[in-house]
C-alpha cells in the first residue's frame, strides 16, 4: 500500500491541484510505510482516518454521476473524470487508514485482553 499511495502522490504532479492531492496521498504512503515497518502510531492513523473519511464524504457524490470511462482508462479523457477518481482514491485511503487504526488499537491493548468483557 505504501508503494501504491506513493505512486498516487507522484502522478499528481501534473494534476490541476497537486498542492491538495500530493500531501494527502503522501500522508497515506507515509503511514502505510510505518505500518509496513511494524510501527503503527494510533493517533496519526486515527487522525488520517477522520480526514480521509471526511474528504471522501465530500467527494463521494461525484461517484453517482461518474462516467465509466473515468475508471477504465489511465488517460484523463475529460475534466469531469477527475473528481470521481479522487473520490475513489480517498475511499481507498480511508479504508487503509481504518485497517491500520484498528491494528494500532489492537496492538496497544495488553495481551490477553478481549473485546468481549464476558470472556
């Protein structure tokens, strides 16, 4: 995931608004890299999850009217394809941040502690 998010940040270089997307995908890449290295900081992952989820909710409506061509070609065929593509990227960032936040949460609990208090 670190490589995927790093690539996502790199291809934003020629985007109309790289100042927004490069740091977001860079954040996702950095946190994924920390996770791959076995370091899962809870607070940064939780903050990233909140940020990516909020931004996904803001961009998600663009998915409803998206052209299929927005997701079937690497080339940007139309300017209207950018927002749905970015919404999908934000969804992926949010999903991976959720995975890492959950893993960081589990890792910080003492061994043997269960989610279910009856056990």
